[in-house]
C-alpha cells in the first residue's frame, strides 16, 4: 500500500507532463496539466502519511544494471520529506495554473509545466530510493530537470549563468556522493541502503565517506562555502520554480545528509558532530547577514533559506554529538527539530516565494526600495505573506518559534554531557543561533515593511493590483496548512517524531515531546471521550501543549501564547485609548523646507538596515559611492546619487580565484591543441607507453 500510492502519484505527475505540450494546440491544457500535478502531489502526501505510520517496505523494479537493481523503499524518515513535497507541491501547481500564463509564449509555458511535473516526480524518487544506484540516478535526473526549469526563459539576463552555477555545484556534489558510496560498498552489485545501514563502515573509510557525503549533499543544501547557487538561481528562476527549489529540492539534500551521515555510517565519532555543528552555525549566520542587505526581494528570501538550512545542519551536528556521547533521546530530539523545521520551512518559504512572484507580476519589479504601499493594493497576498514571514521569523505562536525554542532547549541540555568541551561547544552554538534568530526577525520586518507598508515609492507600485485568484489560492494552501500546524502542534510534531525515531532509534520520542494524553490517547480514553477541550471532541486540549517530559526543561503552549498575546494587545490598546487625549489635531510635517513630503523620504528597506552595515562592516566589506550632479557652479547642486556595494566574502576570496585559476589552466592546456594530426598521434603513442609502463 505504501509504495503503490507513491507510484500512483508518479503516474499523475507524468500525466501532467504529457498534458502540458497539448497547450500548444488547446488553451485549456494548462489548467489540466497543473491539476494533474496537484492531484499527484496530493497522492504523494497521502503516501507519506502511510510511510510515517508503517515500517519500512521495499519493492524491486524490473530493470537492473551491472551495478545492481533499482529498488524503491518507504521509510518514516523519507516520509516526512515526502509529506512536505506533496503539501507544498499542491500549492505550487495551483499557483502555476495562472502564473505560467505570464511566461512568454505557449512553448515556454508548456515546457515549464512539463518540467515542473517531472521535477517533483524526480524528488519523490530520490526520497524513495532503496539502493545507492537508484538514489544517484534520481538525483542526477532531478539536477538536470531543475537546471532546465531555471533556463526556461533563457533570454533573460543572468539566468543561464545562474543555472550553470547551480548545475556545476550539483555535479561536484554528485561526484563526491558517488565516491562516498563506492568507499562504503554501496555501488557493489546487490547492495542496498538497508544492508549498508546494517553493516556500517568503520575507521578511516567511514571518516572519508562522512566528509564526502557532507560535501556532496551540502553542495545542494546551501552549506557555506557551497551556497553560491542559491542567491543566484532563486532570483533568476520563475517564482514557482524558486518555490520548488527552496521548499522541496534543498530538503532532498537535507534528507540525504541525515540518511548518509546518521543512518548509513553507524555510530559517529564526536568530531563529525563538531564539524556539522560549526558548519551549520556559520551557514546560518552568513545567510541572515546577507539577507539583511539584499535589495531584491527574492534574493533576500534566498539568503534567508541559507540561514534556515544552516539551522537544520546545526541540529544534525548536535544529534551527532549527542549520539557519540550515548545520549540517544537527545540525539532523537535534535533530529525531531530538524525534521519539524524542514516541514515548516518548506510550507512557509514556499509560500513566500509564491508571494514574491505575485508582487513581481503586479509591479514588474522586486526591488524593495521601489515598492511599498502594496498592503492596500494586494489585500489577499499581503496577509498571507505576513503570516508566512511571522512563521519563519520565530514570532510566537507561529511555526518557527516552536522549532527554534525546541532546538535551543535541546542544545542547552548539553549540560547532561560528561565532557566539558562538549558542553561549552553546544552552549556556544546555541548562543550564536540565538543571535541569528534575532537578526531573522529584523530581516522579515525589513522585507514586509519595505515591500508592503508605507506609501508606494514608484509608479509601478502605485499601479499594482491583486494577483489572479489561482495564484492567491496557491499561496494560501501552504500558509493555511502551516498555520494549522502552528496552533495544533501535534499535527507536525507527530510526523517529525516518527521520522526522527526511525533514524535515531530513540524509542518513545513522541511521548518525550508531547503530553501523554496525545502520545498515548488509549490510556486516557475517558478524558478524550469527555472532550477535555474547548474544541471538543476533535482535539484534546493537552495536545496543544508541547511538554518535553523525558528531557524536562520547560513547556510551551502555542494556543495559550496566542490568547495571551491577544489579551496583552487588547489591554494595551485600551490603556492607550484611555490615556490619550480625545479629539484630532493636524499640523504640517517638517520635510526639510520642501513643500510636501515625498514617498521616497520614508524609510526604505536599504535605510532600515544601514546600522548593520557599520556593525558588521568587517564581514560586508562594503563600498559607498556618492555622485553629486552640479547644475552650473559648484554651489548649485542638481542631485545626489548614492550607491552602496557589497561583495560576498565567499565569492571574492573563493569563487573568483578558482574561476581565474581555471581560466589560466584552460589557456595553458589549449596550447596542446595545435591542429596537427602528427602531434595528436604522438599524444596517443605517449599514453600507450605510459600505460604499458604502469602495467
């Protein structure tokens, strides 16, 4: 049943891909293709529910190769990632039914929908792979399809370059993964993931495989310094593709990291966790610092994705440290936070990229300094975007607050470890992540305020209109699901706990996080039947409270926090009303001797983060350029133009030297191509001689 549903979903996605080219002759084929994709994603989400509740199941496909057969395997760990793929995919396809109409020409629209269906199917195959060969093949297909998706509008400036960078880093990761599987025997005939997990590699082989897996999957998951493709490809790609990349494709890489480093390689040494934790914290800090400065809406969201991926990798590192110390329950708790944040981030960031696409369609620009005032013009997109931003900013009681709170509580439990170094290391990582979370709040205030609030700062922003209904509905689907999971935490925590428990072996993990009335409702049948809830008899009230009982430190009730915040806001508003003076008084605003206040005088997204340019100037290495346009004499100024440029350290100190070195090497090697047949024959003769000498 588990894999049959997966195959049904794949059939629907293939049908959607086949229907897409029909739009070249019939206009109604576009919604049909999108509908088939949405149905396929719904079936994938249903399959994920079965995977999370059943033990692993394997099905061998009829095709085979000299390196082994192809197999599909359902596991709870893959189930939570398949769940987010299906849920986000529904929204993406509903959105695409209208959004692809804005792509130029019927051929591009057909290609976009066909590739979108096939890409989601390729991600599902990566998650369902039962052998290393199946995983590598599905991974390569996914990489090529997403490359083609980004280049659908190939004539737009920067898109071919961004797509090539994404594909190049993905291929580097693919080679590292293939070598790692070869080291641990995964490419031997008959080897599958289950047998590799049962017979762990040890010693130097396991260490080398860990590093290669970390580089391979890290290249796709935005791990610094391999994160360069995210801020380049996301702004260049169409917005539905950006949503797929940020919400789904990078999560397949996170799944690969957990599978390879935690499941396949067996008991880890502590230094694996140290490396992953440090890399995750650095990635999170790097992503949020550059998200603060990015003027492009989608580029800012892409850097925010880097930050969230860093948090997930940091939790993987914490899980490895706890596992090395024999703290199985804490390791499982860290993996639970990782899986839960992956689910929440997929829903909310997918919605944010869809919202950015709606803004782009409505205004023709993503420059936040030229936007503003969209809240009155896009009355549906604005609240959906705001709720998504609140969720990822960690504002209680939304989703990000739950995962960040649980993650920090897990890191603080480092005081249970015996080694002082472990305790200091995890506590320091928690402190740095806390700073990152605080900067994330600033980032989303900047994004929402700069794009949606205030007065419109350009003609295109003043002419903005709400997006088509299908685009609004597509954005609403993941937002509503995420909001339901935020207010009723067991909906998401149950799935994350099942996945984390299967990977870590931490039995009873769900009961360690949720109160007994939800984890074991059969023990409290009378209470459940009576209701014990204001939502009687649907959801037990205690199920709305997260209480880590087995690793007790504190507890959280998102529902009660929501009610408390509402009461505080109402009481504050009432107090200000009573203290304020009645009546209304109007007076002119001083605007520097100018007759009226221009919209460009208000705080922009750039101006809001100016203090951070000074605080973190050593990281940004920023440059200011001020040009004064004089009228006639030096004392008659017509205008002042201000530019601020920031160069990413990774790009400046890593990518540019590597590219320059590759060009020099290619020029040197090109001299060997003299065009002489005799010289080429000499090269062949030299190769034969070398081979004979080696043998």
